[in-house]
């Protein structure tokens, strides 16, 4: 063996040992935190002895802890890397340090835009802006845009035919554009992409995947392509996705929280996941040949609600790619791509139901042979995101009943331990947000980008209150949907979304959210009749469902969105210094924010 090869083997072995040590340390921290938190909860509930309700409450709490504790340690590790690493990105994606920013792009890359039953004007606007940037960079000959439609509505199909024909003609001599519409939505989005792979995949080495609400700059696309082009072991490279600036109050607060939470979470998780990273289905680049050879998702046998074609394909494809020996990594940079978040609570919950059903289909794949252990864990973890929701609701219901039946609050819980547990859970809930918040406050350039420290702290306060309301509402929605799946066989498909800002009527909010309100106010009423002093604590889980109807209505009011923009609440760096690519999209939030002083 030559010296260079021996060195490479030794380096690979050392790297493997280090990765095993990282994962072992992470597992120890998570398990120890779960055990310690459970012990504290058991002590807190032991005040009057253990009843059946206490046991159910403790079991429910235990089921919520894996997601909570993993998020906490992702945030802690992510914060340490952000603050103390010379190059946080290279620390979790070593290949980045070896790729020149001006390296020539030699591979042929397909850009795949998936659309279904949504007016195409926004998609065409975004694609045209992206193509202009690619053309200006002088690399148009290396790219081919494919618009892959699964639209079934004839009125929207007619708009697509006309709009994409015009786009194709405009770019005919510079960047090829192909528009295809399938007659049937077979296999949902995964089937749509697989159809592309069978028709045109052999003509390209890579594919960049984009959803209807996705936008990527040419610089971001070229960066991802350069990295995967330089590393033949890399099968999928996922870019970090952040929310587009929005004038909708709901979307604005939601994506402000996601923007803060995702950075520390993603960097921390990339530290221990490494080459078994996630794929989120869009804003990523895929190596087509191994994808075709190894990543086709089989149809689940049976005729049950969770059988048939899989709705949530992305994590399964990532696991299959890793099983084939290729790496899957996430690049945690915030300028690689944007997505448009749902503008209202109703639309948000509707999208969540599709994800819930899709993630519950992962169980058969967890048991498939030869999957790396981390990939099995990721599929299980994705399921826990939704399976944990009934556990949170169980905590609310069992805890309320146990408190109401106790002679005194002292017989229900040791006050000191209960207060410590409440603070601990709150900190772990929001650890990813707190970690990035501290990084922003410690970094002058980031403070200015988010509108200054006062605006940023005000935005954090409003966002935390918003999330305290929305999280339990979301968990109750998951719980109801899973009950409907199990008892009534309810299922949903891949439908179009309403992405434009719009109001929500009181009638619509009541129709959709009356069960949430009934649960929340029922808990408050029961405690008011028995132990009113417990109401403030119950509001952590009951407040959101109780206020779900007015939250859905008020957070969709245009006046509230305008007020948040005017005050700088939830301000994003893209509003402080709008990138030229986003300016070309004429986003209402940027138009309203650009005149506001920082």
C-alpha cells in the first residue's frame, strides 16, 4: 500500500473512531438526562403516594422526553460549535474546507421543481429569477430545469400549460426548460421524482430538488453542486432551509422561531449524525445514479390507511442512500434557500396532518435489513415527533384529573420539585432558540442583522409566547388526527396548499378548532372548581388549545402582520439587508420593511 493510501486509511479509521465516540457521548448525555428528569418527576408526584393517574402521568411524560432531551443536547452542542469553533460549518461538514468557491462546475445538473394544484404565477416568478442568476454566472449550459407537475385541476393545468410554455420559450437558447404533467399522482411526490429519474435521470449526474414554495439563489445551487461534485462519496447534500420574509403575522412569528431554533439544532445534530444526515425533500442536491440504483421506495402491502405509497419519502430515501454506502449530509448555512411557510394556523395544521400520516408510515422501513443504526434511529425519531403528541395531551388530561382529585395541591405534587421540573422542561423546550439567541446577542453583526438588540429581544418574547400557544395546539391536532386514522381510517393525500396571505373567519376557526377550545377550557374549568391555584401551571399545555380560535383569526389579520413589520417584531436579516435575489421576488414583507430604520 502506498504512503498516501496508508495515510488515508489511517485517517479514515481515526475519523470513524471519533464519530463512534461522539455518538456514544451523545447517547449517554440524552439517556442520563431522560433518567434524571424522570427521577425528578417521580419524586415530584410522590407527595401523596402513587395513584393510577400518577403512573399514567409519569409514563406520558417519559414518552415526551426523547424528543425534548435530544433537542436540548443538539442545542448545547450547536451553541458550543457556533461560539468556539473557528469554522462552525467545516467542523460538521469537513468537505467544505476543501472546495474552492470558484471551482468549475463540470457536471450536468437537473433542477427539479415539483408542483401540484397551485397557481403557477409565483413559481414562474421564482424560477425566472433563479434562471437569470444562473445565466449571469455563465454556467447555464450545465443546468436543465424540469417542472414536474402532478396537477389534477383542469383550470390550474391550463394556467401551467400557458405559463411554462412562455418560460420555456424565453429561455430556449440559454437554459433548457422541460415541463411535464402526469395524469395521475401515483406515488405522490416520490413517484413524481421517480418518473423524472426514469425518463431523464440518465442525462444528468445531479438533481437539485425544489418544492412549490422553494427558492434558491444561483450561488446556493452552485455551492451545493461544487461540494457534492468534489466528494464522490456524497449521495445527498441537504441545504438548511429558512423562511421567506412574510407579512403574515402567523408565518412571521413561526419562521422567526424556526430560524433561531434550526441553526443550533442543525449544527448540533450534524456533529453526531455526520454522514447519516437528514434529507428534507427539497433545497438539496442528489447524486442521481446511486439514487436510482438504491433509493426506490417500495409500495407498502395492504389496503390500510398507512399502507400503499408513502407520503413522507425523504427520510427513507436518505436511509437507503446511506445503506448503499453513500454519505448524506446537511450544510447548515442560512443563505442556501428559502421556503414559504403557511400563512395561517389552519393551513399550518393541515400541512402537519400530511406529515403526520407520512411519518407514521416509517415503521416497516425501520425493520429493513442493513440500515445503519443511526438511520434506524432517525426514522424512529421522525415518528416520535408525532407519536409524542398524544403523550403531551395525556400529561394534560391525566395531570388535570390527578390534581382535581387530590385533597390539596400538596397531596398532588411536591411544590419545589414541581417548580424545578417546570423550569427544566421549559428550558429544554426552547433550548435551540435560546442557544441561537445567545449567539446572536454575542455577535455584533448578527445583532444588527436582526434589527438590533431591543427589536431582537422583543421578537424573542413575542415568539416564545406564540410558541407556548401553538405547540400544544399542534400536539392536540396530531392526537385527533391519529385517533381518526386508527378508529375511522381517515387518510389524506398530497393536496395543494393555500400560500397567499388570507384572513380566517370566526366561523371557519370555530369549525376547525372547537375540539381544541373544548379541551383547553374544560381543563381550566375543572381546575377552577377544584384547585384554582393550578391554573397558571396548566396553561402551559391548556392555554394554546383554549385560545386556538382567536389565535387562528387574529394571527391572520393583515393589520396585525403590518404592525409586527412596522415594529420590527420577528425581523429577519433578509429584511435588514435584502439580498438582490429576494428583492427581485417583490415580497410584500421586504417592501414594508425596507423603509424602517435599523
